[in-house]
C-alpha cells in the first residue's frame, strides 16, 4: 500500500525546521531500540549529516566541474532517502545496516592525503543505526528530508537549532562527566584570546566543537576572499576522545560551513608529551578539558615522572604548553583544585609559570556549570612568551540577589561586560585594582613552594561566613581528592 507523499523540500523558515526535527524525535520515541536523547540525538545527527553533506556535494558539482563526489550512487542521500516512495521497513533497515554504513566506513581517498572520503569514514567508523523498526526509520528520514540545506539562511538557522540539541544531549550525559560549556563563557574566552586569520587554533578536548565554532564566527567577518575562508576552515583543529561528541562536533562544524572539519577521533593525551613535533604545534588553544577524571596508567606514562598524575586537567595543561608555538596563546577552563593543588600540581604550575606568562585568571561565580557540577571554576589565560611576572585576578559576581547561577538562571554574556571593559584590549594596558580585580606578583606566588594560584580577593571580606556552603563543600571535596592523589603517589613510590 502506497504511503502518503511528504511535501518536497523547500526554503524552510525557522518554525518549519523546528517542526521537522521535533517530529523526527517524536517518531524515534516510538522505536524500541532507542533509549533517551543519548540514543535519539546521535541517530538524528548522522541522518542530518548525510542530508547536509549531499546538499554540499550537489553545490560543489555546480561550481566545480572537476569535482569528484566523495559519496557516489547508490549511497548518496538523494538516491536512497529523498524519495518518499523508496525503501521502507525491513528492506530499508537491511540497506542501511548491510550496505550504506559499511560502505561509508570503508571510504578512503587512496592518495595518502586527507580528503572528504577519509573524513566520512572517520565519522561513521563508530556510527550505528540503533533503530529496530524500518518503518519508523523511514518516517524519520522523511522528516529529515524536509530540512533544506541549500539556503544559507536555513543552514544558519539549522546550526543554531542543532546547538540547542547539543545542550540537550549534554544535559542527558552530565552525570557521566560530559559538561556542556555555556556559550557565554566560550564567547568570552574566544574574544579575550582574540585569534587572528592565519593562526592555527586547537581544542584538544573539543567535544561538540563549541570553541571552534565560536572562533569561526568571530573570524568569518574579517575574511575577504575564498582563499582566506578556506584557510580559516583548515586552521580549526580539534581532538575528541569519545565517539558521540566527535560525531556531533563534526556535524556542528559542517552546519557552520566547514566542508572538511579537521577533527580527529583520538585521545590527545595518548602520545609522549616530550615528543610533540613542531608540525603539531599551534598558535592558539581554546578548551575546557575534562576535570575530576582519572586517566589510566598507560596514559600517565606519556608524561615525565615528576609531573605524572591521574588528574586529567593537569595532564591537559602540560600538553597545551607543549603544543603551543612560541608566542602562542591559551584560554581554558580550570577547576579550583588545579589552582591550589600541591605536590605534582605545584610542579606543573611551576613549569607553567616559568615557561609562560599567566597574565589573567577570571574567577567564575558558583553555578556557571549548573546543573552538571558546583565545583568552583576559573578561566585561565596565558601566553607562551616567557616567565610570569605577575598574575591579575578578576572576580565575577553571582547574579544580583542570588548566591549562584542555576539551570533556570544561566550566566549571560552581558555579565562579562565589566571584565571586558577592565581587560585593557589586546595589550592589556591600563588595568587597575578595584573591588573585582587585584594582582599578585610572582615572588609572592613562588615563595611558599606550592605555587598557589587560588588567591582570594583582598578587597573583600574573606571569612568563611561570606562564602556559600556549596562552595566550601566543593572545595573540601577537591582538597580530599588532592590528598588521595598524593597518598596514591606515595603508595606507588614505596611499592
């Protein structure tokens, strides 16, 4: 029996885009093979990926008669998905699982040079169709077919809609350590580091690509020609360990116009940090590396004995210093525990402060990362230009009348305005101490041997009564983790 035809694709306003993706997700809720958004959103993501990629391929064929498509018939979206009267039920499932996905995983340029075929193979290497009903899959495909990627306005709208989906998948995964970095914090970090055209930009723990997309959007208005745009796209590099955020990151960049995202599915910590090649160094690092986690012994062995630790954030900090070119710049999120930790943490901070100019630490108010964690967090900015002479601190207040931010009252970008006004431009000139800002000379930081960067605002009351209970508890937990790490080091040394 023939199924009703869906409306053909056309320029889609935001309301229709939202309706199409919502309808697709509603259909997926009926499938027994999908459990929650952690299953549904990746399923929708790879279908959107193929739809968007096919639209890009068709555009390239029009503008470049020598272009060789990366995906050829019968595996192009237009061949198997665009026709509403096409495969459905078991026939569709058999094609997707037995032909389409295996073909995409085996794509290769065959030239030794990375191109779109290698990118697609990397994306689909760990991508599977988890839907059990081919009829429901057909319904989802029909909804995705309604999304139009030929209009730049629609692509822009879809990109922002997609980012809202990324937040949802992070909401679903927050209890497993996948913390979504709020867009206002990302935007602030990118603007203060101020990457420039021609610079290479890396996020070694890129997740769904938020920092890279923000850097792209900051720099695109300065592009003057196609060559500069192509160079900008190639300058954005990311590394992601887990398959789900890697897939979402690839899709995120593709929706923002990057045809061949330079993302690598790998663990950035999996190689000896002392053997970083010059070709792997970059000009700018923007990142929120995992913290509070522990890396296995084989990963720890990639770091020098004196700075070997299980704490992921401390390992990433060492890697970042090695990956930066001389004169390179970094903006990153770090937990309080990294700032006040001693032992291995102190040795890593000593190395950082000796080799780099740690010029600014922005102390974020509690709840910025709600609902994932209440661990106090900071934004750390440094340049690989030689020894630190002084560190400026800037403390941002919680929302007026509140002790902390919350999921229902997230931080807004406008709340960074005072800090940006105080910053002093690219040269950081004219900074003054006030109720929010203070500076600490390097001599004071190094005198106790702990290289403590957890400095309280001297212009405010600093007794325990003025600090929120959740901040004190979180700090105690971080302290206990540091103590446990030290005890484990001692146990390892005496074993």
